[in-house]
């Protein structure tokens, strides 16, 4: 527990705090939750439904393998999440694109 | 320090190309208790993570850990200590569909636990497996570069890889050993089966080799998950097998019954000699962990477990409880 460990941690937290405080409405436009059992909506074109199925599959096979499904998140960070998952889960470029479409549907 | 300042500049000054690429803040907030041999300690934890996309191919990401520990002082009171530090801080460049180049301070991708399961909002148990330090070269992080990506991807199988080199760093914030290593995994989507091998070598001091293997199996729509890992070093070896289950038979996973998640994990470590270099217990040790988690709405989990540890130095009971909240939101409003 060296005191010098405080310095980068505090700077990191300060940066995060400033960023969070500068976004007071960050939660207001949450996307619909993407649970493990996402239900298909009232009407979808076959192509879109197929894309959603594939997206769900890629999500289950890659993201849910390690962690529980987040209950909901803003569509403004869907691209960031997918890029982060591409690195962490070694997603292919194809999987990244399908997952992004799935999040944005 | 330069990296910290660079991060600050990046998070404040990044122009957003797409509205869906707003920097995010994620992580977990937890309050944990541990009772070992009748002594109870308490740990409030905050583990934030940030990811900041830069242009179309770059990503900056970092995770920090803030822990306050309250431990019995033996006189009826409590001592407390704290730790604040960065777990990792790295830049990622997606070079092509099969290659991502990583630079900075990164989590060593040896086995699965360190990279995938160690965040407090992910792990099913509050304690790490007994052999978790094998292959992690002291700090579990490296300072240098990493190449990773998906080598092959077909509907029937996929292969991914990670290879890295770390320089020796005595920096107080980013401590690491001079070392190199890699991991490769084969994943079979139809069977939901993953098998992988890991290797790393310390290039300083005793220059030890470490070998690892892992098998994960998550049959589709069964709610059952099996994870296992084996690691072997020059002075010790060990393995763990973890199983968990969530039933959807009583109204689905979101029913009050479906939110229960019983767990079991068996750990064993074996010493090959008494040279201490790997963080594994000094005598052969077995531990059985029995857990029961409850997945509340709003990304909150209650974790409970009882562990019985068997060793020639004495058997130990370990009781653990905790509540963990996972957060995930944009760092700011961003551009529409």
C-alpha cells in the first residue's frame, strides 16, 4: 500500500469524475435491454430478424461466455462496447459488425 | 505519469466521429466480507473501467482498483488499509481483420482467470482460485506490446491467439517482469466448447517456464456452465474446475427462482519443491468452494460462498458474502 500508488489512481478517478459530471443526461436515452432472451419485435423483415438472430448468437457465444448480460445501456456507447469486445474477446471483423448492428436495432 | 496525462488529454479532447462511439465508463462497486478462522474482514471496492475510441481503429482502455480493507487487529478492534492503483492501461490498434496491436500496460493473457474473470463484476466467487498466481509473473501485468486477434473464424470453429512481450519495469505504477508468452484457443460454436493452451517465460532471475491449459463448456440453452484451468510452473502446479447453473424451468431466468445461481469449484495445488516464486501455497492444498449467487435486477448481484480448505498446516473454513453493482454508461452526452 505505497503512498505513491495514490497518484495515478487519483488522477484517473478525477478524470473519470469530471467526465461523468459533464454528462448529466447520460442515462436518459438508454437502449432497450439486451438480455439473453431477447424477444423478436412485432414485425421485422426476414433479413432484419435473421441479422438479430445472428447478433444474439454472437453475443451469447462471445460476450456471455464470461459475464452476465448488462441489463441496458445507451446506444451512444454501442460502438465503443463492440470495439472493446473485439479486443477483449478476439472477435473477428464480421462478428464486430454483426454485433454492432444487433445493438443498434 | 506521461501515460496518465495522455489519457487525460485523450478523454477530454477526442473528437467523436460517430455518436455510438462515445467513451464509456463501466466497472463494479462492491462491498465484500470474508470470515476466515472466525476473523471477519470487510472490503469496499470500486473497480472502474474506461474505454475511449480514437478514430476508426484505435481504442484506449484502462481499469483501476480502489480498495479499503478493514481487518481485525487482534485486540477487539479493526485496522484498515487501502490500495489504489491502475490494473492496466493500454492502447489498441485494430490493424486488420485478424490483428490487433496492443501497447502499454496490459493484463497478462495466461489462462483465463486473469484476463476474463478477475473483474469484481464478472467473477462468480469472491476469492480467486488457489493457483491463480501461476504464470502471472508476480504482478499479472506486462509493460510492452501484445499482438492478438481472430486467426480463423468459421461457423463450425474458430481459433484466436494472443502473443506478447513485456519489458522489465520497476516503475511504481506499472511493475512488470521481462518476459514473453502467448495463448491460443480453439472454440467450437455448435458444441459451445473452448479449449486453449498458454505459455509464458520469465526472462529475468530464475527464468522459469509456465504452461497452462483451459477448457470451458457452456451447452446452449442449458443454463449450465463449466470452466476449468490447469497451470504448471517450475516449482508448483494446480488446477481448478468451476460449475454454475441457472434454471429457466420456473418462469425463466428473470423469475425469482431463475435468478438463483448455485456454484461449485474445486481447487488443488501441488508443490514440486519448497522454492517460493509463484504465490502458490507452500504445502499441497485442496479447497472446495460452494456458492450461491442471486442475480438481482439492475445489474446487481449478491454473492455468497463457503469454502473448506484442506492442508497439512491445518484445515480452514472460509465464509464470504458480497454485493456487487455493475455500471455501464457514456462518459458524456456525445454527438448525436
